[in-house]
C-alpha cells in the first residue's frame, strides 16, 4: 500500500518538533499508543496498514520509545490525518 507514514512520535506532546512531533502541543497527545492509533484510524474509516515492530528512525538505539508505524491512505493531507487521529484518541480517552 502506498500512502503517508504515520509514527506515534508525530502525535507525542512530550517530544519537541526537532525530535519528531508534527502537531502543535495543544493538539498532541500524552504518550500515544500503537493500539490507540489503530483504533482511531478504524473509527475514522481510513484504510491503513500497521507495522508494529518498526521504530522511528531517530529513536534507533533508544529502548524507552514506542514502536510501530502506519501506512495510511492519502485521503486528506498528512496534518489533517494527524489532527483527526488526535481528536479521535482524545474522545476515546474520555477527553474533549
């Protein structure tokens, strides 16, 4: 499948933009998990392919970081998809 690569790192508010966060801190999440992102993508209805054992390139050699990535269909812009994932995870966590 061809599409955007989405790493959990892109959504993590605990990281700087330099370390991979793509969303502004007010939209980013506290330690997003692979399963949360998977559930959010299914709820949004975007075709995706998960690769649970992949590791964000800047995190090679760091054991404490989260594994996994998704290849997501290009139905919206990458930032729009990240915002939709963030919103869905917030909803699932019981937030706004």
